[in-house]
């Protein structure tokens, strides 16, 4: 219980400027091309540095706010209750994953981070910076008040898989206030807080496992987080980390390779390489690919009751896309290096987590704008009225201080922010507004429709069809997807793993063991590269990362008991047999193979009989854990792989040559997908491949 007179943290966001919510910008626009000259970048960096130094016992320390997402187990943030489970409400792991509240829970979390950072910016202005005039101070205050957390839109091709430049160096330079004569002093060099977070106790760098109970951070499986004083991205290669690994390392090149291995490229060896848009294509399909989405389909990976709609849709959710990016940014295996972002309990200690989740909220807000009448149904569990602990707000009237629920934050602007692309233009009515957002999505996220309409390999024109013809818009082109049911808790009671798909033989254990060595297979990224991760191996078409949390107590087990040290939401889902779902598109890989003269089995991705046989012969899959070990399917017996064929109708709304958008009756949308049918012959007889009767359970009358 809180002491008498205790004031709970009131999450309100940053106060609006002149009555309008501040603007969250994409990170490159926020940082500008001259970050050393930016007042907001200087305040952002200085405030993070100051925040890292707050004592870990402070509820508004960086350590404790990051810890809301998972560890340490025993800390009730802001005297909050724990989430309701059969285990009671005294377990302070506030995990909201594989739940319909995944997007809504993270929204006030980002607002809390943003609000606290803004408050610390004021401390920087008042206590650190020296101003020669009140006018100059007011300029910095204005920069502070208009600050909003930037989002890192990793799906945009402009990044080419790279993390933003400001996250890369261990040291950066920031702007200082002008000299008395008005000239700008030389930028101040500082340790870069975006490169890593480091924990200090009494002024000394301290391993997170060395903090006293209840603040101790535990290990996860053999992930040595208790032995780390700093966060890493692809930086830890040993269960017993070196001193440098313990202090935190960031491998930006490896992050770029991980994301690029899931993007569209055409320069590598065609016999090895498969073109894919597994990041941006997923975002496009999520936001625009379905005419009649539901909240349950959009929000979460959680598997619901078997569908009865014979037009079974792709299982693409916001959470699924989010999960894969945690893997791409955090790490893959000890071979390539692991890092905090890939493990639920410690992910939020890495500062890039908050720019990543700000982007997830950005997608959430765009989807809400387009489908403003879609929300939870009366039958959905959790409901939109369920509390979202530990986040509180001081509401007007009798309600007073109370936990947020999903309905409270449905309108994100009430938390003091708006996204750059979602700003209304003068005189813009609802129809024009939504059309502009759809056009923005179409232009920003390369997708299957781009590949089909460009037809740069001449696959369709060689069959008498010209890109952009009525075939694409009216009749439609076959669209192939893999739908996966998987068990987040099937491996070692929740240890994370990745399911990888290939159009060819899946790699064996010895191939995975050789990753990153001179004996490794060539990388799909082109000449001069050897594969360092499974997703870089030849013939790889996509992956599904579980982003799960082990329910096996860590080696330090500081919380005192298994019941206290595991995530109760995860344990509840495991006990209830809750499964998850995801989807991988195959159309772009099939287009590429149809264009490859060395592959004779198919010469067109819309030759249905040939494609069925090709997929039956070639499609394979494996599951790999973070130790780089292939998991036997007998351990993951609840996994089921389905393959479906639908129709993609692609409308040539803009010039693929000029890149200039045009508007027509489609309202800014190029591609729509529907009418999926089962292809049981593709998975029949393969381990965890769906049987015909299992297709029929989900798609009555399909088998």
C-alpha cells in the first residue's frame, strides 16, 4: 500500500502548444541532416544522459520505467496492482503480449516515457545550460515544449535497413547555447545514450544482477542479462560475456543485414537469392490489404477460435510485425550476437525500444484513422474496459485517479501528440483525409503490388499480359501465403525461437553452426558476404519470431520462487493452451523464381497447377532457438503450417517510372487481397504441415 499522501504518476503526455497536440516526426526528420545544430536533438540527448543517472530506486528512473515491460520481477511500479490472472494480482510483470490489448497497453507506456523525458529536458535547461539572454533561453524552452518522441519507421526503403545514424556511434556531438557575441560554440562531445543504456549505482557502472533485491535483473535461459551493465544489439556472443560485452555493444551493420535479408533486392546471385519484401509488404498488407478488418485480426498474434469464413485471410497482425523487428534489432543467436531487444523481460532497457514502439503506435494510429469504426467487440477478451496497469491518469469527476483502459486512449491526441502524416490539412474533409493517408501508405511501403505492376523481369508480359492491365485490377493475380499456428511456450516453456521458411532444402545443423565463418554459405546479400544469420541463407523466404518469455526461472533466481519470477500472463496462456498465429507472403519469391531461367518448374506465378507442385516439392521449414540449435518438431507439436492461394487485385494508381502518385476511384489503394483457398497438397506429409482435415476445421469445405 502507498504511504499516506502518496501522489500517483499522472500520465497526461506533454501539454499541447497553443491548444494543438505536438507532432511526432519520423526520426530522420526529427534529427535533421545537421543534428549537431538541432536544439531538440541536444535536449533529447542531454535529457537521456541525465535520466540514466537517476537512482534506480526512483520510480521515474530510466531503470524502473524500462522495467515496467518485464524485469525486475519484484517491483510494483508506482504501487500498481499486477495484471489479473489465476496467480493473483501481486505479480509485477505487466506483460501485455499475445493479447488484444497489445497496442493499447503500449500507448500510455510511450506517453509516460515521452512525458518524463520532457520533464527532464526542463531540468537540463534550468540546471545544466548557461544562457546569455532570456530570449535564447526561451528559444530552448520552445524547442522543449514542441518536442515529441520521434518514431523510427524501419519499413521505409529510405533507411535501406539501417538504424538511424544517431544510434550508431558510441560518442556524438550536441549543440550548445550561443556565446555572448551570438556565435555558436563548438558542439559538445558526449557519450551517446542512444548507443546503449548503462546502469550506474552510486556512480559506478554496475551489473544488473548485482542490484539488491527486489531490483535484481535475472537471466533468461542462458541469456546473461544479470551479468550485463549495459544494453547490446548483436553484441553478446557468450553465456559468460566478456567485459566489453557486459558493458554493452551495438553492431549496426548486423542490424542492417538482418532487416535487409527481409527486403527486396535484385543484385545478388539469382541462383541463391529470393526477392522479398517481408518488412514493408507486411506493413502494407496490415494497413490496406483487407477491406473489412477486425480488431482481433489487427491487434494481436493470439489465436482465436477456428474461423468459419471460407475466405480465410492472412494472419498478419501489428504484434507479429513488431515481434520480428525485435529479433532483427536485438539479435539472432550467439553466433551473430544477441541483445536485449530480442528478449521480452529486458527489451525496454535498450533506448531504441521506445522509438520502435513509437513507430508501432504510428501504424496503430494510421490504421485507426482508416478504420475509425472498428474496435473491440462485446465478445472480445480482454475487453476495452479492462484496466491497463500500471498506467494511471487523473480523470475528471468522480472517477478521479484511475487506471487507463483501452477506451480511454482510443483517441491518441488526448495524450498530447499527433503524427506528422496524420495532421489535417486546411479544408480537408474526411474522404480526402483518408485518401491521402492511403496514398501515403501506398507510396511509403513497397509491396507485392509494386512487383506485380512493375513486372521488371517481364514475367507477365512474356505471357501476353502487360503490367497494369485489366488482369491485375479486375481478374486479379494469384497470391500465395503461408499461415502458421505456433506455440509461444512450446520450447523450454517459453524460450524464444524463430520459424524459418525456404523454397528449397532447409539448412542442417552443421550449416547453422558454420554461420559467420569462412565455411559459411554465401549470403543472399551479395558478393563479399558470408551468411551470419539463418535469414541470410540461400532460398530463405520469411520468418516468424515468437518474442516469448521463458517461464523457467533464471540462474540467479533472485525473486525467490518460480511463481514470482515468471510472467503470470505467459504462465496463464501456457496453462490454457493459448496459441499464436502469423503469415508469410510467398508471391514475390514465386515471381522471382518464375523469372529465374535456371528454374524450370514454373515460368509464371499464376500457373496454379505448376505452383502447387513447385511448393509441394520445394517449401520447407525449420525452427531455431537463440542458441542456434534446430528444435525438433516433436517439441513443437502444436505448430501447424498451412499454405493458401487467394487473389490480389492490383490497381495501377501511380507511375512506377516517375513514382508520382495519382488519385482515382480506388482512393489511394493499389492492392486488395481476398478469396483464399486451401492448398493441402503443399503441406501434406511434412512435419507439422497441416493435414487436409485440419484445413477443413479452419476452412469448412476446403479439403
